[in-house]
C-alpha cells in the first residue's frame, strides 16, 4: 500500500489562508488502511480546523467527504457538488489522489493534507516499513524476495557493504538502524540452498524503468476502448 | 590480472615483483590549499609504494581525490585514486577516469562510499547508480576491452588503471565475505585493501577461507593496519565505526599504557608509542599469513607515524620502480 502521514496542523492552516469554505477530502483506500487520510481522519481534521478557525476569530465552514479512491475519475465525479461549493479542498489522499483532484477540478485550489512517504506494509501495529521503490524491473526473483533497491541504503546489487553489522545497516533512520537488506538476502538464500543466485556479479541496473527514465506510463493496447487513439 | 597497454604503476611493479607492498593513506584538506597536500606527501615519500587519496571520506567534502592525487605525484609520491559510487553516476565517473589517466594517475581504488548521513551534508541525494563491484568491472572494461560501460568503443587512448577494491573481513555476514572478495577478484580487481585489522585470529580465519577458494592467486591482498593514538580512539572505533572489530585486549593495552603518568603530554606520548607497538606487532603477524601480499597502512591525520612504523617493521628501504614507469608530469 501507499503509506502516508498527516502534515502538521499549522502547515495545513497556513495552506488554507483566508479561504472561508473548506472541504476535507479523505480517501477510502491506502491512506485509510494506514490511518492517515480515511473518513475518520478527515472527520478529525475537519473538527480541528473548525476549532482552530474559531480560536483565531475567523470561523470557517469546514465539511468533510471521503471517496472510495481519489485516484480515479469516476469516484471524483461523485463529489463534484461538494468540491464546487468549496473555496479550497484539502486532499487527504496520497500525492496521486491530491493531483487527481487538482487535475479533475482545474479551477479549484487543492492543497495536500498528507505527506506521502513510501510503498510498504504495516510491520506491526502502528509501524509501517518501506518495501518497494517502484524501480520498474523487479529483482525479487534473484534476491530471495527481499528488495535491495528499496531496502539497502546504497541500493547495492552486489552487497553487503562493509558497514553491515549484526544484521543491521550502518545508518540510522529516525531512532533506529534498519535491517541490512543484504544480510536478509544472504540468510534467506542460504536457508533455501540458493546462494548461487548471488555468487555471480549482478551487472549495473538499467534505471530507465525507474523514475530516472522520466515520468512513467503504461499503455495496454489490449485494454484500450475501440476507437480511442493509441499513443506510445 | 592487468595486462596494461600503458606503463605499469610503481605499485603494480612492486606487487608483480613479489615484494611485500606497502600503501598508506592521504586525506585531502577541507579547503583548496595545495600546500597541505604537498606537506603530507612529503612526510610519506620514500616510505610507501603508493598512497591512497581518499574521496570525500566519511562523506565530508574535501579537495577532489584526483586533484590531490596530481599534487601528491608532483611531490614524487605515487597516488591511488579512491573513487566512490556515492557522488557520481557512471557518466561522471568515466569522465573523471579519463581525466585522471590523462593527468598521469595509474592506480584506482573502487569503493561504495560511506553513506552521506555520516558526513557534513546529510541532506544530500546519493547516487549509487552502480556499486563498487560494477565500478571495478567498468574500470577494467575501459582498460582491457577499450570500451565504455555502455559497450561503445573508446577511439584513441584508453585509460589503463591498476585496479583495486576494498573488503571488510569483519563485517557481517562473516561467512559471505570471502565469497564477496572472490566476486571482486572475478570482476577484475588487481589488488584488494582490507579494513583495519585488530582482531588477528579472526582475520586469519577469513584468510584461510580466501586461500581455500584460491582468491589470493587471482588478486593481491593488502592487509589494512593502523596505529591507535589513544584508548579513547580505540573505544570510539569499537563503538562507532561500522564493521570494525576491536578486541577488548587491545583497548586494555592502550589503557594500561597511559596509566600512572601524570603529565598529559607524556601520557599521550606513551599511548601513541603503544599504538605504534601494537601496529608493528600486527604487521609482523601479517607477514606470516598465507595470501597476504602487502600492507595498507592507515594513519589518518598522523602521517608522521608511517616512517616510524615502516622502519620498525623492517619495511624499508622501499623498492623504486618509478624510473621504469611513466615519468612524473612536471608542475607548470
């Protein structure tokens, strides 16, 4: 899933400026599951913004709505009336959802209420970890199902570097050291009797499939509707 | 191993002659002062076969390793240019390799690079377009295949470096390290410099496996050693340097060296003397380990210790093949 975190309230307040009518738009998919931007969080943020505006002496009309997926046009069509009656929309979707709103309602001011962090999973209750960097050419078949692009701090393909110690990476993220991805890869492949997979030198990666090749796009001719133009 | 088109470097000649090689390290200054490099080079000249010029070591901005390498060579000290994968992509690295060779550099050491969060620009974006193994392959490809990494032919002079890589025998997973070293040899590394060794029995264990795999016949391994200045430095290495194996016995020796000495300067001198003693003892043990072809003597910001250690460990005089290698470019 896409994992996100809510921005500090002061930052969101500043983004709203003097706008009177505010719509907080939640999203029912990834950010609901990671407790950052679902219906519940939209309700809480709406209340906080109302209270803050009251305390500041400039009350605002704040409403909330949550769509199933902010990143698809058809779900956005369903909230057209609420969007059009607001001066500003605070998107509690990920960066994709916020941009979809802004693109679908070009006259409307859309501001982000979240910081989109990564693609990952909940490792335990209240803790999410990154698992995929969307490099566009999956290596997991060679690395025991553990991604060195997303999980090695240096994205090594022939690791681990000399900083691997007791299963941990040499760097500190936040207040802890992440696991050494290459220790995990080694342990997994050894246990599976498949160390031969990393005995060979992995050649340099073609990063064109990643963000380095520019904004990415997939065209599936088989899924195109009849009569639509096919651009590649 | 290399079959260079150009003249071999002094380091290559020493290693190929079968003599026990000695390299040291020179950290460029955090400013644009050429004199600082020349001064350090002067301290090391004649006592080592070549000197590594670090590349923004510990991810702190310093004078470029290539520029400082040229300055060192002008002082008569053969450089090994360190190149990390942290700050440059494959275009910039190859461009710098062409430039370094054009300026007379002949040795290169290929490294991943310390993570930028350890340095003075933790906000920086890191590159890691390729890793250290792939860098070895790329430099070897420029030399032996006369081709850029993309496969395109180099028309005209190709850079013929003597190519080195590093390995940390003490990092985890310990069992995997000899195989990773074997991958570096397979990638074409002519020589290997190891992390600093304090735990000699552990290093012996590592080397035994390396020899069993026959890797010592595919590349030349220089054991990393260095003098400690104080017990505090030893403890810092144990606690804060990733992948460093510092036995308690070494720390205790360093602590005992300073005990009972009231005068601060005398105490520091006694500790330094003990550090040098430990280093010399370690060197003596390295000479007996099968597969060790030489030493990499790291005395960071303590270059004065190198001649003392080299002398006491019986490493002098150094052979000099520089007459037979490419002449040093005269400063203009």
